[in-house]
C-alpha cells in the first residue's frame, strides 16, 4: 500500500511528459506551522527533546521555511487544466536543517483561467505526503500568480498543506508563502 502513491505519481508524471506545455519551477519562502501537537512543546517537529519554551512560543505555531521544485503539464485545447508533481523540504527556523527537515511530496491538479496572458493566475490542490522517519498523508490547496517575461516567469503562491496527526509530527498544518521562478516549454 505504501507504493500506491508512487504509482500514481509515475502515471501523472508520464502524462505530464505528453502535455502541450510543461512548466518546471523552483521556489523558496516562509511557512507557518500550526495545528495540534502530539508531542512535548518546545521542539519544532517534536522529534528531539527541547528545553521548555516561553508560553508565546508554545501556543501551537512556529516558523519554518519551504524550499523545493516541481513539474506541471498543461493539457487540452485551451491548456487551462494541468497536473503536476513536486518535491519540497520544510526546514525549521531553528537552523537544524538536516536533523529536523521534513520532506513533502505533492501530486496536484491545476487550473489557469487566463493562460495566454502575461499575468497567469492559477489555483491548485491535491494529495500530499510528508515524510522523514514517519509518513503522514494529507492534502493541499492554494493559488497564485505567474508573471511571464517570455518563457521565464516569476511566481508567487500561497498554499495550505494539511495532514493527519502523527506521533512524530508536532504540527499538522503548514501555511506556505512561495516565491520562485518558472520556465515553460512547448512540447
């Protein structure tokens, strides 16, 4: 059953390869972790024991950063609908990059209402898998805007990633603000 999400990713990725437009993108930005905690307060992701933190810091939210990249393929006559896959890392604001970074794999659908414009707004949503020494299934929803110079564009996106509670995961919701670069290629 653990290989089922990978099979879906492979099928969607191969479909994106046959798309009329393929977009490759990279992003970075701040994320805000919140939600229920199943572990001791004070540790960003609840894996490592931490000294007690001030009351304001343990109120159920903390700062992280999101870094990643992905691929999106647009289909159809008007190329407004697409499917994509991305791999990202949620890095804690504490600077413990290797020991507490959480991986995120997402498979999403996309809708672009004004595809042929320099201003390209979009909405997205789909399945997300968080992983490290655990796995947590969830979903994500969001929207954003591309500004195209020609084949290269700048991107701003806001995305909310929500997972079920897992013992090793302190927060089960991440609000992400992404800034990045997108490259589009006609196939």
